[in-house]
């Protein structure tokens, strides 16, 4: 059964947004067809298409259920958007497939992209979520200032990915119920001032690999590493 | 210093191939500039450009050195090329960055791509290798028949990635001196016949993640997992 996302999922009649309605039609679905609908926050329901307009599809929802997250840890990746936008989009797709709870796009000193299209990024996350049939989509936000990303005070395990970190990601505390944040810098890296500030705020420098990884690769590497170490 | 690759690296005068010579010029390098040259097999040398033609750059090499591999295990990924070629190209780039020793492109029953451009794939590997400044490029081969990929008899640890594998990749034997091969199927998956045949040849079914991963994501996931578990 095909999966669609909606911002608000309730029993009764719901309307898919324009993008999701278009996708419904691309799949050549019709009235009376059964579909799955999720809010991307763990809630999902089976529904029946009752009106299939080109830009407005209405679904009759019976019972909304909740699917708990498969994993118990929380992962936030605070990442600088890449110069070439497709690299960031690729990171989003892969992070959704592999698993991440929150992505914060961060404007650092050396970030070469000062504007992002968050709506487009959300579409990419939805599309990847459909592919992996997930009811849990990451929360996307940004662009925020570097300083704001450091104020994730509820997060216990804080790391900043550096090419010369002392601690290897393999060596971080493995706690399945903890929450983690990783800062990933832009192509030009973090400035010394940013590194100092992050350390002051409790972020520990961490090494991902003996090799130099691109920004988007570092993000995917972190998602996979935590899935292997804690999943 | 910029890194260039050559098939044969010896002391004395060497000529960069057309592609590498073009890249030399794109970087606006000139005669007398110092560069690094590697054969992608661990050998490297410092050299001086002595003739900088548009399609033919000559480098004077003094001493060829050998850089041992950072990791002691060997990883082969035998993967079906994806329907959309750019997904395979992304996989190659990321696998080079993260680390893989051999990539074999495999023609399976459900593979939707029966031809690959191995030269282009090698170019992508070189380009990713330059980015991560590596003297070790993976060996790329294919397209081979599925049955041929099963005859990697020198490989000790053999796995076939399946959505319903019993064994999780986290649970495989961790031996830093062993060599590993993972089979990764196309979008449509392996056929039951292929799975049976692989098992007969000693490949164990393995689960990568609780979520469904795309072909290229599975490949990147495996490279990262081994780097975390064995690196």
C-alpha cells in the first residue's frame, strides 16, 4: 500500500496537501483505493480515497495508530549546508533512510550558502520516507546561526566533528537511551573561534575517520555509526 | 599540494593521461610546480611539472614511496548497478571517501542496467580519491554475471544483504585481518534462486538495518559499518 504524509492526522476526513495529492495521481491511484497516511511523527492510519482531485485528494481515515520508534536514542545532526545544494539534498535522503531524528542547518563562518529552501528539503525527506516506508520523519530546521545550534541544552552527548579530534567516534559512550548531537562543518571547516566556542558549550572534538570526509559524507557516516553502535 | 593519479608510477619522467593533464590545467598549475602523484595502489611520489601541455603533462619524479593501508581488513562490495546511474556514481564517490578495497558490479536477474561505463566510474573514484587525498583507490570491475561474483574463493567472510537476514551486520565476526565480501542487490532485490545459490557458495544472509535501504545506501552503510567495527 502506498504511503502519504500529512501534517495533521486525525480520524475522519483529511485532505492531502497539493504535493501529496499530485503524488497520489502520479501513482495512478483512484477513488476507493486504500492508502497509508502518516504524520511523520509516528502516527499512521489506513485510509480510503473518497475524492481524488488533481490538487486535492480526500482520504477517509478510520483509526489512527501509533508506531513507536525502533530505536531508543535520539540523534541530532547540526550541519552546514553545502555549496552544491544537491549534496545537502543527498544527505537528507540518506539520513532519512538510515535514521536521524533532527537535522539543524547551521550558518557558520565558512558556509558558502546563506539561504536554504527548507520546504524543498522537507519534500526530499518525505520522498525518502516513502521509499523506506517510515512513520518517523526527522524534524528539519534552519538556517540558524552557529551560536544557536550550540544551545541544545537538553542534549546530553555533544560532539563537534573535526579532522584532528582526539576521540574517535568508536570510543564515545554507548547509551541506548541517551541523546546525541553532532556538529558538522562546511567545506572550509569550522573556524578556531567556532571550535573554541563549541568546546566552551560542552561539545567534544571527535574524529570520524582517518580520511577526510566531505560534509554530506560526514553526516551519513554519523547516522550509520550510531545505528551500528546503538541501534 | 595537488594529487594526480597515474597507472604506472616510476622514478624519472612520467606522463599524466589526458584526463589528469586536463585537471592539471583546470587547477591553473604551471611548469616547475610541485605535485603529488600516486598509482592508487599505495605508491606515491613528489614530482615537478617539466612540461605542461594541454593534454599531456610531464612530471619529473624523484623517489617513489609506499604508504601502507591504514586498515588491515579487506572489503569487497559486489553491487548491482542502479537503474539511475547517478546513484551508482554517488556510491562510488562515498565508498572511496569512507573506504572500500574492491567494487564488483554485478548483473543480477532484476538488475535494470545491463551496461556500465567502467572508465567513467574509475574517473569518479579518482576524483573522490583526490578529495580525500588517498594513495589507495579501490579496484573496480564488472559488469560480471552474478554467478562469477560468487566465486571469490579467497574471501573468508561472505555475506548477502537481505531485508530479512537473521544475522545483523553488528553481529558478524570482528577480525581486523580478515577479508569480507558483501553482495548488494538491485532495486528489485535478489531472486530466491540467486539467494539459494549464494548460500550454497557460503554467503550468509545478513540484515543491515531495520529499515529498507536503497541499493547505493546499502553499499555506503556497509563501508561505514566495517570502518566503525574494524577500522
